[in-house]
C-alpha cells in the first residue's frame, strides 16, 4: 500500500472519522488536495463500506474558469461512478450584506451549502481537504492576530461532523501521490495571487521560513499545533469544572428577568477570583461564547472584561456579537446590547398626557368622564414589569378622570401593574410621560418623606444602563408612577381625594 494511503487510513481510524454504513459528503473543488481526498476515500471504501456523495460549490467569482472547474469535478465523479452535486453560491452578495472579505464569504457559503445538503441527505460526516501546510498557515495567521491557545491549536482533525483526513499530510506528498497515480487537477489562479492574507503566508512567508530557517518549518508548526490542542483540551476540562462554580445563565430575580428579552450570562465574581489567572481568562471566553456564540474571541476583549471585574458597580463595556458586559453587585452580567433611547418628538419628553387648569398656558382641564388616549412611538424604551417582554416600538396610554366615589375603591385597591388610579388633586403641573431627569424623586411614605429616583432604582438593583429607559409618569420632578413598578405615596387615592385619574399603559395601539 502506498505510504500516503497508509498514513491517511491511520488518521481516519485513529480519530474515528468514518464508520461502516455512514453517509459521507466530500467537498471537492477540483484542486490537488480535494482530488487526493476523493481518491483516498474511494480507496478506503474498499476497506470499509460507506456511502459517498461529492459536493462542488461554484462561487461565481472566476467566470468561465470557475464553470470549467465544476465540469472537471462532474467528469471525474462520473468516471469513478460517484454521485456529484454542483451548487452555485452568491459570494458577492454575502460580501456586501455582511461586510466580509471575499475569502470569508466564500468559506462561509461553502460550509452553508455542505450543511444544507448534508441535512437533506442525512449525512454523518462532511470531509474537507485541509492538509498539513494549511495547518501551518492557519497557526501563523492566528498567531499574528493575537489568538490564544485555541487559535494556536489550529485546525481540528474532527470538528463536529466535519472530518479532515489529509490534515497530517504535506502538500508536496499530495501532489507526488497524484502524479504517481496519473491523476490531474485544476489550479485556482486566485491561490497564486497575493491579494489574500492566507495567500501571502502560503506564497511568501512559509517558503522563506523553509528556505532560510528550516526546511521542516511547516511540519514543526503543525506538530506544535497538535501539542497545543492537547494542552487546550486539558484546560477545557479544568474550565468546565470552574464554569460550574462561576457561571450561571438567566437572571437573579423575577424583576431582572424583565430587563432582557433573552437570558443573560452571569459570572459570580467571588468564585471567579479564586481561580488561577489562566482559568479566569478561559471563563471569560466561555461566558462570551455562551452569550454570543462567538468562538474567536480577541485578547483585547478578555482584558476589557478582566478590568471590568475590578471596577465599581455600574461600569460596563461593549463586546463583539452585540453583547454588553455590566459590572453589578458581586457579578459580571453579559446581555444583549440594546439601542439607546430615542425620544418621541426629538426631545426628552415622550408625550403630554393631561393637565390641570393653567390659564397662563392656555390649557384646559380634562372633563369628568372624558377619556384621553395618547399613542407613543418610543423606540429603545422599556416597560419594566415583565409583561411587555422588553422593548416596544409603540405603546399607548389612556387617562380617564372621575369623581372619587366609594364604588371605585375596590378597583384602585387592586394591584394592577399597568393601570393605576392616581389622586388628581395632588397634581400641580402638566403630566408628562418621559424618562428620568436629574432631581426626580418619589414620595415614599404618608408623612411626605422623599427618595431620589436614582436611589430607588439602585435599591431595586436595576443596572445603571437600564435606568435611562424606564418610562415614568411625572408631575414636574415628582414621579407619580415608575411604570411597571410603584407609584408615589403622594399620588395614592385616599378618603380625602376628590377626583381620581385612571391611567393605563398598553403595548401596541390598544386604547
């Protein structure tokens, strides 16, 4: 048996890449690596029976040359009696829509197509043709980007349902094998251009290292990656144990569950600070990955979180993937970053609700029994009681003025989170629906004692970045109602109240 076949067969068996009766998709571009992969898999089927389907992705980047590649793969598969599917990808559209490089977009489109066909065909494995030189290029690329151990471990032989049987095989050995077998392949001219980062490493950096430093540079880099993967696997096991002590998902209490549409990821700082420095960094990576799904976390973002853990409550920082990290009491919380509040009408006040008699301003008092409805566009704002489920693009508030008669008592004594009965007699200015301002306060007891709104929100453990998005019903600086939470003691209806104002807030256009 040829040495290359023996080596690749050993890799397949050592990493349990293919089992009897499996369905395997092979990604074949027509280049030397993928032609070798297909030929090796074809040979391996003589050792162990499994189903094989070739998928070729035509990226639409090189015109007729790209179409010729597809025709070459189809002809090759027909000669070897292997079923083949050719799929076309719109790489340029993905580049424009997601601001990606052509390299990134093409790779993402390939894997998207492989996964889609694999799902329809019930594939067990997707085989791709990365080799040892690709491994060395990847490690160098990750090293220059500042990647941690995970990135320096390079490409994995098995990653989910993806397998790489040629990962430990040098490109020179692949080409020698094809020539010995009398096989031809296609050459993608873009692989010979220096416009792409990976190409510059492949065409310039690695050859110089092999010529001027060590002819076995690629081999040694790939072998170092293998060792670093073993180290990373050990650290992963240690991190799993630490994560059970330090990381939780979700929110700490019912009220905080209303502050985000999706569960947050929480790092318990007391437990976190007991871990070794390296494990602490891995915990921070793990938390970002849990919240955002991102796996390639930059060192700069880990440093930002490390610094945030030592800051005062209320400090925060932005992370990739639309994530906001907030330092709270004894924890770091990772949650979705939400848009800044945009005020209705362009000012700090969202809408005027109703008013008392103010002859100088020319206002008219609401008539008894009259209903007044105001629709509000409040992008970025949040009602914090839990029923609204986070931000709302439109909310409506209705008011109704009525005499305080005994029959009303059974209604305004009931706790209704988004409907309140307010003593109209105590209103001194225009009622406004708005967010907080400096000087806002609540009356907190029957004796008229007051508390700053800021202190109340802190007592309720509402993160600082959320406080500017709570809707308030305000009479000047006096907050009559923190919507979804509590009303001021001074706004409560008593036996001495003459007129009652019923105020209701609903989501959408309900009135």
